[in-house]
């Protein structure tokens, strides 16, 4: 299964599916190829109430870039979208700010 930074995927978690934004970097993939770092996606108004680090992913939803968790790649079920190119740099900048990484 192929996935890349900036894609939206449904993720199977127990008896429910959630939409998550892929935020894994190449370094993480090299070390842990069976896991993916994903940002939680919520209703846009809820996400904006919880954090300043949000990015619109469409359909009234937003990814919370400071709410990242590890998901086994086998739990990725289906790709449901991509972030527009103009938003990718914005997301990378938020990740760099939050986690102190190079943008």
C-alpha cells in the first residue's frame, strides 16, 4: 500500500473508521516502515476550538497538526483525498514549529 505526505486516508481503529492526514516523513518511514504518522481530523469548528495548528481538509473538516499519532500501515483502508499543493508547505511549517524539525 502506497501513501505519502499530505494524503487523507480512512483508518480502521477497532470497530470504527476515521479520516486521518498522513504526515510521516522519509526519516520515520526508513526506521519504521510498517507505521505511519497521522494527524487527527475533526469537524473544522471543533478542531479550531482545540488548537491553533489546523489545516482545512475540505468538507467542513480540519486536520489538527499537533494531534499526531502512530498508525500501523495495515490499518490504512482507502485514500479519500489530497491536500492542495499550496497547503503542503503550510503543514510542513506547522510541523517544524511544533516539533522543532527542519521545514
